[in-house]
């Protein structure tokens, strides 16, 4: 059974280990630590082990943004990424949710399209010869109080 919940500070090392397993580049410990401190991380637990996580914030032109989505390779195509993206939608404090991915990342593009995101633009020159595609999903407007 998969449980999606807000991450706690006790999850830090497990999240970092998963990130380092999936992403062989520079460690993102500071990003993860800052996001945890701000309550901006949700995790997917399978049999009490963290198998995926999502980081969301308002770093994209003050808009709600899924900054990082990571799922352990052995648990991909099992619904974890979808569930984590839906958790970010629930936490979204505006009527729009943005995310991005490299043009080479076909699985993430397919996930975005399946979840109702639409292409909103491109950013060149972040990664050599691999433009970043920006996606947006229009959500129901928040009720006025």
C-alpha cells in the first residue's frame, strides 16, 4: 500500500538517499533541507519505506511550482508520481500549478499531459542541447473568504 503524506524532519536522510540513488549529479541536500523546514515536501511510502517525494514552492515568478519529483526506479509506473503530483495540487495556494522538465524527459512529459498540464513555454540554455519545457495546470479558483 502506498501512503502519501507530508514529510517530517526525520525523513531528511531517507529523502537524500533516494535523491542520490536517482540523481547521480550534485547532491541537493540543501534544497531538500530547506524545503523540509518550510513544509514543502510530500513523500510516498511503500511498506514504510520512502519510494518517492515531491518538492513544491513558490520559486517560479511567485507562482506555485513543482520543483522536484523523484520516484525510485523500481517503483516507477506504479502511480506514485501521479499521487505525488496530486498532493502538490492539493497544497497549491493559487489557481495555477507550474512544473518543468527537460525536452529529453519523455516520461515526465507524458505524466504532465496525462494529469492535464499544458505546455506554457520553453527555456533554452539551462542544459546544453536539452531545453526545459514549462507546463501549467489551471486549477479551480480558490474560494474568496
